[in-house]
């Protein structure tokens, strides 16, 4: 080892050193790191307020090294609305899972998006309630077994509904500025996700920005971490397609370039 | 000197995602266990490391620092 | 002191909040309090503030939580069924020790009930939400008092870092009376705990989660030491014509005004009747009732409910004298003559 070697990948400043409580291989840790890296890249740690949800990431206030607010279940976008209406100069993100955001918090996320609140929402979708022990989530795939859909999610005979696609749903609204879904299921995906998160944070002052991560829950899926990534790659991506669904700024830039040309 | 990674053995939870992510296949879960009881990851042949960061970005516990050696 | 202005109760309450330095309002329409958000939706933008018509009362109370967490004065208003929904965010405010002011213009229940005045939220105001906590609850009986108490509410909230509920009813909301606004500037409070960005300090966390039972117990002990302080310092009560009274009426808010009229009629007939009017419903003036109980033949508790405050009146009286009840509900307002008849009947027994 040489003191002159350059560290090309280091621990982000905006992530606290507290080890997480997440199960081995849970990709919440990757999502947290990407958020912290975006805050670092924009140099806004000292004016950022994060809002964490109820669910597995309920303790996220310990893991980010910036001011943090713990919200009640599903209400993080409402709390963020309060934060930004009081202090528009702050940077504010919410960090939410699928039960929190797409079930109990559906009203709050839709309306925050519709009002175009200048916040960044990070949505970790692993198709299950992790913290409470693996119950069916609004994003659980059809046929997927969970502790409350023991024979597989059955939208027809058991009336259990279909997986909700949040980015597509939000994309029907006029308000949002940036809507994207990105996978955390391979290193290459994570490199792309890093750019997506940074883009979302950099556009926050323009309005509502939303990044959905397709992640895993090895413990409640009953799979080893690597196997869980492969399963999600195979099964979740076809239901939750990856992409930037909306980037108002890029669209505007493109439009004005076309006009000039 | 050379490209290499440092793994914070006490942060590692032995999930194996870095092992699967390494294009050179030079990371393994070791036989030793850390304070939490996990078989932590180790880099077995640093001389083949290309400092690509694939392992580090895949690590949910931010246990890996990647160094690029001076040529 | 400023000039005298004729104002509708709801609007006077809203204006008092603005003058207390509240620049943020988050609410949801519900009768009979719509004049408060309507007033705020215009007025707050004039003073550089923000108004949001939230998607629900649940969301509104959580928006208050967010605005309070960054250290700003914030309020919401609602009416009974809406307040039930607000209990969620307000319990988190109490747990996280955030100052918020909530106005409850009560209507009759249960369920959708009706839209006419009632006092049937005494329980949900003084025995609020989930978990061990308290709101400071203040109940105005006139528009002037509503204005004064509204301004005090923000100070109480900031001083004790706790939700304060102003408990009114449709009559207070709809009545017009002349008011004078105090002109003292809003007081400053230490808000170094607020989430304003961690420049030059360690990060702040606003949170009500304590997974370790010992920590949660300590947190509850801490909250209740604070509530002890509130009980020591903040009890407010009016004793009206109680010096020579042989009968005490007990009532708050609008009902207390009606009782005063009834007392006038009774005294004209030679009956020595007075009134104990709790202004703070929590902390409750138990001691006043204890003191009064030794001097009167009985207490007649009058409410626009099936009997809620009477539980606290009884706790104060501790069986030193009989406590009777007269109530009208569902939006029916007791007439002074009904109270007069009740007193006469009880005296004749």
C-alpha cells in the first residue's frame, strides 16, 4: 500500500458512520449512499432536511448526517410540504418504502406531486412490507407469496389488487418536474442510479422530483442477496420498467435548441 | 503503488454482493468472522484489481474504499 | 392598544394568529370553520406567508408538523370530525415536542353528526390521540377573548413545545363582536432544536420514535415533568359572581355566556347563583371547584354535550357537594330559561 494511492471511492460525508440495522444484502444501504452522494455532490449537506418514513427505513434519521425529521406513516410528503413552505431555501428529501408511499401515503404523494412541491422523493420499491415481517405491499407482484398472500397475490379470486406503478401514476399529473425509475440490481445500474438521484436533487428548486428504486428484500423474499437481485432483475423489471419518464428541464432545453436551429 | 480495495471488516455483513459484482473475481467471503458474526469479505488477489468500483457501489454497508495506484 | 374593529369570530381568530407571527396555515374545508382557511388563503400571502389547502386533515396536521419542525409558527383549524383526523399529526407533534396551534370549531356528533354548534369534543381535546400526552386546551367565550387567547396560544405552544388547542364552537365562529388586537410584537423563543440545516452544528433530529422501552419511558417522564409545569403555571379560570353564591354553575365557552344570562335572571328573582368558567380545559382548574364545593349547595354543570366536562368537575368537587348536569346536544343550544328552570327545580328538591 502506498500513501500516494488515490482513493477513488470513499465514504460519503452526508452519511453518518452509524452501521445500519438493515439485513445483509438489503439495498436500502445502497439507496441511502446514493442520496448522501447526491447531497455531497451538490454541496448542500448543511442546508438539507431529510424526512424518513415508517417501515424498514424508519431509523434512517440515524444514517444521514444532516438534519432529519421522522414522519408518521405515509405522511413524509406532507411533512416535506410544511418544511419547504416555511423554508423554501432548504433542500428537502423524503425517503419512503412501498407500503409507506404507495399504500397509506398515496394521498400525500399524489397531492405533493400535483402541487409540484419542490422536494425530492426517494422511493424504495421492494414489493413487500419488510419491517412488519413480509406482508403484501401495493407493489407486490401478481402471484408473489407474502405472509398475507400465502398462496400468491391473487387479484381475481381473492381481490388482492394489482401492483401499482407509481412513476406511471405520477406521470399523469401536470405538476412534477422529474420522474424516474432506476434499478439497484447491478453495479452498472447503481452507477446509472447515482446520476439519476443527482439529477433529481439538482432539479429540486424547479419542483417535484421523484426517483423510484427497484430494490430487494432478501430476508422476506426468502432468498440470498445475490439470488434476490437476479430474481428482481428477471421478475420486477418487466412490471416496473426502468427509465426517466419525465425531465421537464431537459425537454425545455431540447425544445429551445430545436427552435434556435 | 497498485490498485486495491480496503474492506472495513466490522461494517461488512457478508452479503456477498461485492463478490458477485467483481469482474475479476478476486473478492471472497473469508473464513474468519467479525464482531457481528459475519464472514466478512476479503480481497484475495489485489494485484489483479482494476479499481473499477463495481464492488464498492454494490456494497449496501459502504464497507469498501477503492484506491487507484499511481502508474 | 389598537382600534376597535367589528369582526366575525372565525376571521378574528385568523387575524389574531397572523398578528402573533403565524405565517403558515394548512387546512381542509369543513363546516363550520371555513371562514378561517378562507381568510388565511388571502391574508397570509399579503404578509409573505403560505397557505395550503391540504388533501385531508391528516395531511394538514402533518404539514404543520413539518413547518413546526423547522421552527416556524404554524396553525391549522378544523371541526370535530376533521379534528379526529388531525389527532394523528398532533400526537406526533406532542411526541416530538413541536409547537402547533389548532383551532377546533366544534360541531355535533358522533359520526358526521351535524354542522351546528356543540361541545362534544371536550374528551378528544382533553384526552387526545394515542399515547400519553396532553394538549393545552383553551376555550374562549367571547370574540375578544378568542383573539387574546389565540395570541397566547402561540406563546404557550412555543414555551412548552407542545400543541395548543383552541376549543370553540360554531357560535364563537359565526358571531360578530368588536375586538381590539394587542400590539405587542411576537415573543422570541429558543428554537435551536429546529431542523434548519446543520451549518456550524451537529445535526438535529425531530422524532417521536424510541424503540428502547427505557428511553421511551424516560421520554414520557420528561413530557410529564413539562406537563406538571403547565399545570403549575397556566391554569386559567373565571369565577363570576361566586362571592355570595349558594349555587355554582359550571360551563365553558358559549355555554358560559348563556349561563351568565341565566344567572342575571335568577339573581333578579333572589337566587344567589354564580359561575365557574374554566378557560383552560387542560390544565383544568380542579382546585377552584374544590374550594367552591365547600361553599355551595350544589354545582350544576351545563354543556352542549351529553356530559363530558362534568367528569373533571366531579374530580374537582370530590363529593363535597352534589354535581348535577344539564345538557343539550346535536346543535341544540340551551336557552337561559332552561337553565333557570333547572336551578329552580334543583333548589326545590
